[in-house]
C-alpha cells in the first residue's frame, strides 16, 4: 500500500526529532556523570574494624547527618561490609595489645584506604615497623595527620558578649566561687614523669588540692567540673611532652571548668597555635616552680588581671571531642582532599619520630 507523501514526511520528522532527543539525553547524562561539576556525590562508607577501648556506640541510622550535620557518610562496624568499605579504621591500642589483628588474609579492594588511628603520644605507641606500607592515612591529635582530630577546640560564640572593660565586669568573667589557689586531678602518677617532679616542688611553696585515683579522692563526672571551678588555677600537666599533645586536661578540666590552666607539655608556641596566648600559663615561662608559685599567688590576688586570662570566654565556647562517632565522621569531611595514592612506608618514623 502506497503511503501518502505528506504522511511519510511527518513520520520521518518524528523519527529525527525522537532520535535527536535520545542523543541529547545521552549527552547531558554523560555530562552529569562524567563532567564532575554536577556529579552527584556518592556515600562514603567508613568501616571501624574494632571499637577503641571496647566502648561501643550505636550506628543505627544516618549517624553523621543526624548528629553532626555531615551528609553522605555511612559508619559501620560490620566486618561483612569490608568489600564495600571506602575506608577501614584501625585503632592502635588494640593492635598493640594484640587483641585484634589486621585482616591481611582478606582480598583488599584496590581503592580501599586503611587508616591508622591513635590519640596517644609516641611513648605509648611502641614499635610500628610491622605496619610499614600497610596504612594509607593517619588520624591523630597531631596537626600534620591526614585527619586532624584534637581533643578539643575553641569555637566562636553565636552571640559574643562585650570583652572586659572595667572592674564591674570582673565578677561576670570569673566563673565559680574560687576558694582554692590550684588543683590537680591525677590517676596515673609516676614519679619519673616531669609533671610529678614539678608538682613535688610546687607543693612545698603553695597549696595544691589533689584529686583522683592516686590520692584515693576520685571525682565523679558530675562533680569534676564544679570542683575544679572553685580553683583559680588547674595543673594541666600532660604525662608526655610531645608535639601537639594537648588533651582534655586543658580543654575540659581547665577551660570548661573555668580555671586558668598551668600547662606542661609541648612548647608555648605549640599551645599558641591552638588557643589564645593569654589564656594559659606555661611552666616554661619561669625559671623554677618556686618562681611560678609566687606569680600565681600574686595573680590570684589581682582579680582584674586574673580575669584577663578568662576574657576569651566571652567570644568563644569550648568544644570537646569525646564521641568516637563524631571523630569518624570527620574522615568524610576530609576524604576528597586526601591523597588517594598515599602510603605510609615507614609509619614508625612519622608517629614516633
């Protein structure tokens, strides 16, 4: 049967338009998938191979988004997820104790990254040569780690108050009812530690209230900060003097409690990279513990001058990281900026060097 010329032309036009539509759709689809700029970001799966110190948290739901506003980040502790995990995290403490082992027997996906996690100083690491060429990334309190996770940080207040201007502001700046010059909470007391040597000299010339397992005066979590808040100064003495090793002794015990920290750890310049220079007193600022004791007593008696060490509270809040889930979610924030080809061929030289 002969098809009329007009109908034939109409059919040909529909075919051409339809074909071009498909081509254009395929072109734009390729641009969306391959172009990168408009590509939809896929979820990043973080597998925690074992919980640090056997303290577990719930991973039900979209934890990173629901708790911390971090999208596209899936946390799991199921070993069955190993073939699909983008990053597998291993906490060093359990590896060092040989409570867990690396899954070297499993076929490792070529794009999967292994991350070494530790919040302990070099003195606690032990030898790491067994892990040469095993890990791609590190996660630590050190600022040069691939994923930097400090024990705490200062964050700007949503509504900052006016800095100290006159003596009438002092009572609002100095928190707590100060009844003690200095206090210290310590459980792991070792006479060989530098902090123990400084304390033994300090207590000869000034009163220090001591709490903790060492002196059998433990403080509950509920009583910790209120007790420290009654002290003008807190001995934020680290048990190891290592670069960037600034723990909860500064962030929680001192800053959150509202006491001025007396720090002993890395050099002053290291602290100043993390917090305001006039927010703490460093042991290294003095020729001797005895000289420092005299300074502390004078400073506590001058409320206006003492308040100047707390003025930063009016502009900043203290954020303390103590939930392992929040720390793990930070991996996703850094993931796309990390070197995908990186390998720590000599982990010991980085961690313990």
